[in-house]
């Protein structure tokens, strides 16, 4: 499940009519003036999070750009026939602002104050509600945040976005860091991990993530979870336990993908994490991950955290901003097992 942000364009028009202030349909505002100078209150304008919003005058009217005001967090661009408003990013502290837009028609002049606020971004969505990685009883399992397939338009560590673990059921311990969940179970069976995703706008989404705890011997193969300069990391070297194949899942990462030679390349900028599977020839499999840190001098193992909350920035962009990538199977260690689905 992905999030599709529907773009919309707000257009506001001013028309001079004798003696009254009229509000037009949908995206149109009409203002009337019977004197040479008048003022009035315009519509409330919600500036699109991802598109341009406009104020347009009615027929016979021109905008006096010299008198058009400014706004915090919103770029205001004026021409005689329109004022365009572009959000610089959602900021909960801005609230409602007033924008004055003077209009002239012959000897008549009006000045309209618009109440302007920012449109919040689309709320986050989580594309995975069940982990298909069985976790052995007593095992401390790391789960990459990218495995949750979180789609978020505004989730940044500096913006205040977080992932929070609510109270887990008895027999299950769960913690979270900025890069991984850590899970340990003592009782076989399905268990539900309650999570809350909060974006930069303060919008909260509750998620129930089902995990399966199984009675199983200790794993004899697996993948490491590492942090470092991704382009300097060989994926094959992050696998342990003998013969296995590697299947690299790139659609869930932002800005990283596998190469056919077993390396990693960047496809964008910003926080990025790559999830891969290690698959034995008898069907056993495990997960590994690479979290990109371009400034890291060395490669380090991801440390488990038992904190209940962490900053959230390892997310996917809305669907129209994503580029489709193919799942890349790597025949790095043994025979290639094709057709294994990416998480």
C-alpha cells in the first residue's frame, strides 16, 4: 500500500460588483466596492503542500504588486494577473497569516486581506502489517525500518517525526532506534507490535505489526545489519553461515539500490537504507540491511536499542515522487534462487 498524494490547485478570483462583498464558488472570491477605495476580508486560503496556489483578479481588475504583503514559510510571487503562493514546507508554528492583496480597476481601488494557512502533508501510511520473517524464541532480531514500507511526505529527524513502540503484549519485548526495530519473544505464536508513526506535522498513525515467534534451533546462516558508506560496502561480505544466495530488495529503500556485481549505488539524496535477504538452498532465509552514512570512515554493526521512541526519517516518498526499481538477485555465494519476493 502506498500513499498517493492528490495534487490540487486553489484559484481565487476577485470581481468588482456594486455595493456588496460576495464569496464565489469553490476556489473563487468576489469583492465589490462602490467607492474609490475599499477594503474587505477575502477567503481563507490553504496553501498546497506540494503544488502552487493562486489568487486571481476578476475581469477588468489588476493587482497592485507594490502593496502585496509577504508571508513566513510561503513564497509569494506577484504579477498583474495573479499572486502565486508556494509552501516552503509544513511548519506547525506558522498558524494562520494575513496576506493583503490590493486591486485596481480604473479609479476604484480595493484592498483585500486573505487568511492564509499551510495545507498539512498527506498523513503517513505503513505498507506492511505482518513481518514475513519468523523469529526464533529467545532470538534478538533486528528489523530494518525500511522493511515497514512507511510512505511519508514529511518525516525528518529534525522536523520531529518519530516512530514509537506502544505497550507490547506479554512475552514480547520491542525497542526501536532510528534505523531498526529490535524484537525478542519468549512464547511461540503470532504477536502484535503496536506502533505509532508521527510525521513533521504532528499527524499520528497507529499501526499493528504482526510478528511470528517460532520454536526453532539457532540460525546457522544470516545477514548482518551494518551502518556505513553504502557505496563502499560489499553485500556479499555482510552474509555469514556458508552457502546461500542474496536477494536485494530496492523498492523499499530511498536513494540506494544493489548492483548486479554485489555493490550498492546511490540513486538519490537523504537518509537511505537497503534491505536484503539471505536465502539458503533449503529455503531458510534471514534479513540483513545497510544503512547509509556517507561520512562514516568505517562500517559498524547496527546497535540494538530498547528505547520506546526514536526519530523517523527512513521512509519512502509519496508514490508520484518515487522511481520504480527492479528487485536485484545476486548470485554472490551459491546458486541463484530466482523469483523470491522482496519484502
